[in-house]
C-alpha cells in the first residue's frame, strides 16, 4: 500500500491540508495518508523527514509566506531544508507555497492556494504511483499551478 505524507502549517490562511487529503484519496483510493501540522514554514523540513522515516513514499508540503523580507528569508531557509531532505532520502517532496504578495485580494489568494494544492497533489500521486516518467508526457506544455497554464511555444 502506498503511503503519502501531508505537511501543513498553522500559519497558512487556507486549510490546504484538507484539500490535499481529499485529492490524494480520490486519485489513489488504496493508500494511507498521514498529516503532520506544524506552526510555520521553517518547521516543514523536519516534519517531512519524519514522515519519510515513518514510511511515506512521497510528501506534499503546504506553506504560506507573508509579505515581509523576513518572511521571504524564512521561506528560502525552508526551501533549502526541503531540498536537503529530498537529496538525503531520495523521496519526492512537492513544495506547495503561497506567497501573500501573489495577489492583492484574499479571494484571489484563496483561488491560487486551492488550484496549486489540487494540481500538485495530483502530481505527487502520479510520481508515487507511476514513477519517474509519470509526468514526461506533460513536459514542455507550460503547465502552471495556481494560475492558468502558460501553454507551450510552437
């Protein structure tokens, strides 16, 4: 049985963890999902590592970044930590992050968060179920998460 991990934060302004859970379960009915909620983005790397050590085949991390320079530095530290965990464990960790300065209004931020979470949860399931070539057919298509696809250039 495949096992997925979801790491989310209390700082997020949308419950992206519940969205990811529903999508993963819909895409892979015969799986186990473990959710681990931490305070903020700098706590994400260790939570992801712990879930991998508990047998998760892949992880989706769901973070929210404020508008200040300090917030952005915190995200950079978290992102580097996530990358290190991926390298050390050879497991996919799909980093889904919403930045408060991506949109001026809260409704648009919500749309971005939901779209990004749904699309990346599906990407994680494909990678875990089908392996390294699961996304190859989508290469060069200009696909985006959180926004409309950019499309390919002929």
